[in-house]
């Protein structure tokens, strides 16, 4: 049949139209093909956690069981030699090499085994689609289509980097970044030419030609000749070196820093960059180890440290154990997230609420014996740490010296219900026990919190009264931390959630009251009586504030200190909750805190920001400088806690055991007339009454027009 010119033109137009239709369809489909490959490529990446400096903290094998840490840029020399070996026309073909493809097609027709024609782009597709073991024409065609689609949508350097990250190099390592760390203990940028040759030799046969394999010299020599690289040094990795590399790689993929982070919202499918400073965390753990080696002689085996960066509220370091790899002494427990009685560290929160209710640092209070009846019906007599009473003191002195009795009076002034609401609704604190179980024991340190929660709540002081969200990720946020306590290992002390639209957190306390607390806690001179001239709490700087705490019978030692730039919280004790040998907040946690603070002062995190005291003022009373707020009427605030009771001892309802020669101490702040059952007994501030029989006695004190009575009981049992 002969075709005329018109028929030929029609056929040509039809063919062109068909080709154009195919091309348009392929262009549309190529986007889907590329997305499919890129999506599958991402799933082959290991879950990784990085610190704020982008240093790897944790790497988990991918779903294929391979270590696959993706890099963003392969070394130039590695890429140069890789292209010579695998695809020297990579930058010139469209994803498929026509010459090698035709050669492979010819071999397929002639039923020859050699079908090798894959470009780097095609090899990448094979790896992603897992078709490397199925070398047939159908797969070759499929790979070619995907390769052409990739080349249309991605640039060459992107494709090359995807390949470098995807190649299997033996011993469960995928990609150059993981392989160079495993085999040679270096980053890809530090690879020598010979080490690059060893990795390139593994591409063709990763199981038997990787750098750890025996008898790989011939394969490596063949590749070196192909690449014209002179093997001028011994490249065989000895067995001892192999063991060391394996050990180093294990440390590289899971650093000690991750021990505390494992259950803190970091377990996810996408890699995370944290606010954590790994190098700082390592240094702090070493400081904790050093100090615990000394404190172990005082029966203190465990410790924890938390560092938070101000004003962003970024968690810089969390150390919950000195030795994450050891199983003894409870070292496998993250003590930074275990609740313990917080001792006197609760006092700044009580005092700041007291300042809200018109108390001031210059307010006077009687540091003496008081009697309280607790829920159980028993009498409760608050005692100071040293069992001494100091008479009338001001609140600045009382907080600086961490006196217990004045704190109970402040707590009483604030009100148990009011302070409980502050904990539950302002701080959004979830107590271990129902809050009503604590009562006055809150003021004496019986409230339980973990170090992370306590440190977090303390951030209201350097952050001028704001409680900001605590950040774990570099881009902000901490999923689940502020809304659940699941990761906290049986604790319930969870900082609260923040409503949407409050990126700066929420105002908990007005700044003027915060400045009063900061002024007291940054005053190291007033606290000399309790803590001494030489103290772990003293630093060669001035812009810091600090508070210690010691729980009952020396079970827990706490120190929380801060500057406007960072906060450091420390706990020392025993994971088994056994008592230490008279280790106080100052002598235990304080010594660790001092070392960590000095470390932070000499770090990039110290901006030398000064505290703000612009909202408070000085009062000169009787030659002494005291602090309050502008506009304060001194006389209206100074005596708010003085009760002016006549009888200091005994207390109403006291019960005494009748014994031979016993005496009951009758004491008043002033000289009074004492009456027993209405009969004048004696006059003076301090007298002794000796009952002769069991029964009840009405003790009365009289001075001027004032009268006070208490009823006491004397019994035989």
C-alpha cells in the first residue's frame, strides 16, 4: 500500500499528538511518582533526637532495622569518587542513560544475565521500592519511569544526597553518615580517601565487602585502581579496633543525656531538635558524680539537677542520675521526676502570697513556740531547724534564715484554702495526696514535688511573676508535659496546661511582690546566722538568688537558685528514701548547686542580666534599711503578725503528766500577775507552777486592763 503525502502528515500528526498526550500525562503523573518516592525515602530515616547545637543525642534503627542518620551534604570528595564509580554521566542524563539502557535491553533480548544499566537515580528508586533483588525487564521499566519523574521534579544535588543517605553499607548501616561513624568513628567530613574507597567498595556487596569484613583487600584494591587512588597505608581494621568502633557507635547512637529524656515526650516518628545542651548535661553529670563521691560518706547516693534557660523557659539540662549505665543504688531511676517532700523550698511561694495580703519584708513576727491543733486532734508545736527561738524578727530576716515558725505564721495569715487554691489553680499543680491532707505541714515542707516540677514553678521568680510554658523543643513546646503526667513515672506533680493565645504563659503574681522575694533571696548577708559566712550558697557574683530545703530526718536535700538568665535546681538524697547522715540543703544539694552555677556563669548562657528592683523601695527605720513598696504606710504593715498575747506558755488544752518535783513553766512577754483557778499565784514574766494533784487548772495572766486565760490538764497517765 502506498501512502500519499496527506496520509503521511496525518500519521505524523497523530503520532506527535499521541506523544504529546503521553508527555502531558507523564508530567502530571511525575509529581505523584516523586511524592511517593520522597515519602518512602523519609520513612527509611531513623528517628533521631538532636540537642540545641544539633549534636546527636539518640538514634533509633528504622523500620528495616538499619541505622539511618540522614545528612544534608555529603563531602565533595566522596561525591566525586562515587560518581566515577557508579555514574560518571550523572549530571548529564535525565535519570536514565540511553546508551547503557540500550545495551541492557539488547542483553535482555539475547537472554544474557548482565542487565546492569542503572544510573544513580535508578539505583535510588530500586532502594526505595525495595526491588534490588528482582532484576527483570518489568522492574527496569518501572525504575526508569520513576527515575525520569524524580529528575523532572528534583534537582540533581537533591537526588544525589538522597542516594548517599539511602545506600546500604553493611552491618545495619544505611547511608554514609551512619557508616562513617560505625566503621571509622568520624563524621563524613573527616573521612580520608582510603576510608572513602572502603565505603564505596561496600556498595556492590555490603555484606561481604564492608570495612569490617575479612578478606576484602582484593575488592578494595580493584575499586582504588578504578578511581585512581593510591592505597599508601594499611586499611585493614583489626579486631580490637572493630570492638572499639562498635562500642563508640553504641555511645554515639544513645548518649547518657537521653536517659532522662526517653519518657519525656521525645519518643516520636520525626526527628527532634531539643532545647537540651548535651555538652552542658555531660559536664553537670560529671559534677554530680564528683560531689556524690564525697556525699556517699554521709549516706547520700543519689542526686538530680535541672537547668532552665531564662527568660525563654527552655530546659537546658536534666540529670536524674549520676550513672545511667549502672544498676546499683537505684541509678536506673530518674530522680528528677520522682516526687519527694520539698522542705523549705516552699517558703518563697508562701511569703509571696503573704506580700499579696499586705505583709512586707519589714513586717514583724514573734519567733516563739506556738500551739496548733491539727486534723487528728493532736497538738502541733512548730520548731525551727536548729530548735532555737529568736523572739521578734522581721520577715526579711525570717526568710533569709529559713525560719520555720515565722513561716507558719505567714501561712496562717495567707490561709490554707487560699494557698491551696494558688497551688491547684494558679500553678495548676496536681498533688500526690489530696491537698487537704497536708494542712500546716505545707509550711514545714511536707508537700511532695519532683525536682523538674519544683524548678519549673520557681521560674515565676526570675520571670517576674509569669509562669511560662516549659520548652523542650527548639521550635517551642513540650507535647504532653503540661497536660499529662504519664511520662513522670508514677508522679502526679505536673505543671499545668496553658490556654491558647497565651504564648508568654500567664501572670501568677504581680511583679512588685516578686521583686520583694528576689531582694530577700539575693541577700546573702542577712542569712549569715543560719548559713554562715562561708557557705556553698555563696558565689563570687551578686546577681543571683537562692533557697534551700531539707525534709524531715534528712531524707531530702534541696537547693534552687537562679539569675535572670538561668535557673538551677538540685536534689540530693537516696532513691530508696533512706535518711542521710545530717545532710542539709546547704551541705548536700548546695555543694552540687554551687559547682553547676559556676559552670553556668562561665557559659554562653550567662548574659549577666541584673535583677530588676525598680518597683520596690527602701525604708529607714531606726537606722536600719528595710524594703517595701512605694506608698506603703510603715505602721500599717509592720505589726500585722503580732498577736500581743499575754500567755506564751502553757497553751490552752495542754496536758501534763503528774510527777514528783514537776513544774509547769508560765511565761509571758510582759510582767503580769499570774492566777491559778482565780487565786493570785505570783508576779513576773516567767514563773513556775507545781501542781500537787491531778485535774484541770485555769491559768490567768493580768496586766493593766488586759486579761488572758488558758485551761490545762494534769493527769497520772
